[in-house]
C-alpha cells in the first residue's frame, strides 16, 4: 500500500464522492485497509499516545 514513509498509521481509501463546496471540494472516501506500524501499537487495541503529542499541541491552539 502506498504511504508516507514516516507515518506510523496509513489508510487506503476508495474514492466515494467529491462534493463542490464554494470554490473548493470536499473529498470523501471509504476506508479499504489500515496499516499500523508496530511502533504505534500500545497493546490491547490502542495506539501509542506519545506519537500523537505533537498533533495535540498543534490542535490545542
């Protein structure tokens, strides 16, 4: 599955529809496959939270 090398979790999507929104587009897809690197696995079907810390800091503002 093609993915970003550094990404610990990758989603393969099948295009469902493209909806025009003003001058832009909203692209919706159906998840076909998920690839999770072992470094993202915290066990018991959970992901390692420290991998998301940087993202949480960005979204907090």
